């Protein structure tokens, strides 16, 4: 089953932005879930709106999958 991606952006005190998205299969706030944080090393390419099969496999296995593009703007 294809999982919907949700986008997020955050900035830390030193000015580094974390731009990325996450996907999950269902969610119950009363439960805990294993998570995978996949950070792209860059600098030539970034995670974007394209399909990434590995993220879908992990989400369908029950993980909350977060993938991010750290950048200093």
C-alpha cells in the first residue's frame, strides 16, 4: 500500500534548516512505533517529491520513516 508523505520544515538556533518529509502506515497516539531517520548526505541531490521505494517498504513494515535534507540557508 502506498503511504502518503507529509512535509515538514524546522530551523535550529544556529540557522540550520531541516527540510524533509515523513510517512507512516496508520497512527494511534496511544502506541509507540519504531522510527527510521534517513538523512541525505548531498550536496548534489536532495530528497524531493519523487517515489522512493525503500521508504514505502519501511512504512509498510510499521516504521515511521523520516527523510530529510539538512541545509544552511
